[in-house]
């Protein structure tokens, strides 16, 4: 462990404020704040609420294939910096039509620049390996409902040199507040945050 401040980035991918995945992510953050290993070493938690961001979907202009930069200047430019600097990235999203929310997918699509940097330009601007987790909830009772979302998150993490460390997937959770009726789920993500080591 060095003396640099540890940076945790939490990405809230739901369009619904204080919905089930928001509550799960907040519980994870509470755990992080009680993690003596992290807080004793210095800790910074930054949150991206995608529903509050102003950004365009990817327009497939292929400019990032030239120099690894995105041509569109909007809120994603600051998000890129946070993605590069984070030591742990936590992503949350409900399942919409067997995948992540449209908001989160648009955000991930705008990370095409990282794909271009890694695979086309062979240029590594992210100098450290990191870890990532995915938190999700779905109304369906079949655990396979998360399969497509996990594939999207896996590729997102892969281009960012993030090790896909763990899933927290909860089905039969649909209406707002359903997750609060299952405190064991909130405790699970809290305990992970409280005990994780980076």
C-alpha cells in the first residue's frame, strides 16, 4: 500500500432516484466508509449519477480510432478522468429488457475510446490494474436474467483494465423499495465494502 489516496468510483446507472440499485450502492458506500483498511490509508469516494449527466450517445464517428480521444465535448470528459484514476469501480443498474439500463449502456458506449486505445492504438493510458464490482436487481425470478448485463459489464471493465471481482445480483426485486424488505441484501454489499482490500 502506498501513500496515495485510494479512489473509489461508484456509478449509479438507474434512471430512478432512490430505487433498488441506488439503495444497494448506498449500502456499499456506507461499508466503504467503515473500512478501516481503506480509511486509514486515505480514501476518496466519488459518485457518478448517470441520470444527472448531460451527454450524447456515441455517434460512431470513429475519431477515437485516430488518437484515442472522443470528439464529443460534454460531461463524459470529466467522467473519463474519474474512470482512469479510480482504484475500484462499482457499477449499479437495474435490468431493463435483459440488459443494463439505456442510460448506463449509452455511458458505456461512450467508452469506445478506451477500446480504441487498447486494441487499435495499442496505447495504455491507464497505468494500474484495478478491481470492479457489479450490483443489479431484476423483477424476474430466473437468475439467467442477469447474463446479458454481466457480459456488458465484463467488456466495460476489460477495456479499463479492471478485474471483474464480484457480482451482487438480486432477482424478484421490481417495485421501488422492494430491496428494503430484504435487509440481508443490503448487509451483503455493506459487508463487502467494509472488508474489501485494494
